[in-house]
């Protein structure tokens, strides 16, 4: 069918993969950092184009027939009536809109009202909260806003030569706070509630739709957010969950419908295929391991893992509730971590090391239970992040999650997902693929771990952890609420 490219414009860099459209085999790759300050909360979006141009240098895109775009989520680009930027783009890590998010929750009548409206409760990262923040803190700039885009929308628009029509996809739209994954429609009234006046919103394209063709004849697919692109690149489907092990953690699963959640624990995204990606976040994951490594004087996480493997399941009765930065799941924003079960025989470095791994994974299993409690099926768990390579994680995770665990080979999955989307749109445009069936690319190379005979041991570890959690924080994790 030809050659396609996927570009991923993350918060720090642009990665490009050029792939065979039929098989997904990677033919060429490009990379360039973004010339921005680390942890910057706002940026001139032109730096994304500069980075893209550098990453695509040296004839990287020669012969490419279609391009897909993945980009960092929750960014907000505000445009004036002439299509120029009103101000620098606000990025997803910008926490200044926390008060604005709380303000919006009250303005609509509470969490339940938001959950019913768009399937999620406003958070500081979301564009809807950023619009409220802009209206409150920069009212003159807010008055000039005639249209809004997210990063992948803006990049697609730029690649197409800034046409009159601006587009997005359902995955990106589902993170805005003013588009409902359940109904597949915008809520313009929520934009007006946040900004103070109406503004133009991009058209929402279907998963296999093309956004347009560049002046040079390149087909540009709909594009999507990084989370959706990575899931598409991994090839996850119904029955799969993806657990991300960063400083904080997340559990995402593929589901057939949007999940409205008035507690705010579930964020209901749409995916890049027509399905849904409910996500539950934890504030503490690998930061609990790093804290334990510091406490024990371990040189790195590999040393902590080796130490943990000298202990036994249950960590000789030690239980670590890893709520070091407060916690979001369960909702305990002002709490701290807890270590219990201290006895003379349990006060050994290897037991504390293992308790940190068991605590982190049990906390993520709690997040997974939030989804399972809403009818989401989880038979297989993909583990992402450098910590997924640690022997202690690979030994404990299958038993604690009670499911097969897959540790994919490190790769640029968001860029691969964008390329796969480009191949899909190209195939549909040429009448070679169905809009209902994406190209069947080979799945990620991976290690697979089964619970096996240790499944009962994992249940006992979970029970020990759950009993401690409920004793220290009674009622905090009541899934019947």
C-alpha cells in the first residue's frame, strides 16, 4: 500500500517513525528535542514546528504518502478571529487552573452534573478549566479568543496549510471537558460557561477519516492524543489494560462504552478506533520505590529489586501504603504514606524493599478494581515504563493483578500508533481498507508473565494490603459508593 509516517510531538521532543503501510515495519526514524524549558507551563507552539522540521530532516519523509499526528494532551491553543495565537499555548502540566476547575464544578451544579454532561469531572489540566482560568486572570486575552485547538489539532492544521476547516478526533476531544464520549457531541454551553462567550470548536473526525491533503499531496489522518496513539500502537483491545509506571501511575483499559463517574476517579476518554479508554490515575507509583531506595541506601532501583527478591510474598507482614504525595485513588489528597506490620523479624531491608513493590502494585490493582467494578473486563495487563523491566515487578505483578502480564519491548508506541492511523486513512481513501477495521500490524514484541500457581499467593498479598488500607483509611475505598 505504500509508506506512511507517524509523528509524536510530546512535551519534550518530536519523534517520527516511517513505516511500511501494510506490515508496520519501521523503515526510518527521526528525533529532535523541543527548544523549551523543562516543566514549562506555556510555550509558543511554533517550537513544535521547529522540532518537527528538525526531526524530519535528511529526507526522512521521502516517499511517504500519509502522515498521522500524535501530540501531548490537554494543551490549549487559543486563536483570534484571524487565526493567530492570542497568547502562548497552555500545556497539560499547568496547575494554575486548579481553582478554576473547582469553580466550574460548582457552576454546573456539582460532580454528578459534569459526569452526566461529559463523562468526567473538571481537572486543572483540561482545556475547559484553562479557559475558565484565562477568563478570570487574563480577561482581555479571553475576549479575543475566537477558536480553540489542542496540540495535535494545531499541528494537523499547520501541516495542511491552515485551511478554513479545523479538525480534531474523538480521542483528543474526549479530554477537553466539553465533548462527551458518551454522546459523541460537544457541549458548547460548557465552553461558554468557562470562557464567558462562544467560540469555534474543531470538527470531530472519525477514526479512519482523513483531515485533508497537503499542498504537496500528502494525506493527513485525523491525528489523536498521545494516550490514544500509544494504545493504538500497542495494539490493545477488549480485555486489555495498560498500566503505566511513572513517578505517578495510571491504569487504562479498552471498553465498549463511556463510563460516567461522579467521584472523578475515572476519566472517560475515547480511543483512536471507535472504542473507549477509561483511565484511573494514582499519584504514587515509582516514587514509592525511589523513596524506599533512598531510605535503604540502595544505589538504584535494580539494587532495590534484587533486595526485594530476597524476601517472600507478604514481606514478612510489612505493608506499605504508598500514599507519599497524598492519593487520588482512593481520594486522600492530604494523607501520607503508612508502614505497618513492624516486628523484630520483619525489620530487615529485604522485607521493606519487597513491601515497596507490593504496595505500589497493590495500589495500582486498587485502581484496576475501580474499572472492574464498573464492568470493565481485564484479562491481560500491559506494563509500561522503565520499572516494568525490574525482576521484582515482573515476579509480583501477575499475582497481584490476577492476570497475564505483558512487558512490551521499549518502542515509540505513540508515533507507531499515529503511523498506523495514517495507514488506515490511506487504505480507506484508496478503497483497500474498511473504516471499521484498522490495518492488522504485527503486535509489539514482548515478554509474557503468567500468575500460574502463585495466583493464590497474590490474593493473600492483596488481602493483607486491603485490610491495612481499610483499617488506616476506613471507607476511603468503598467501590459501592
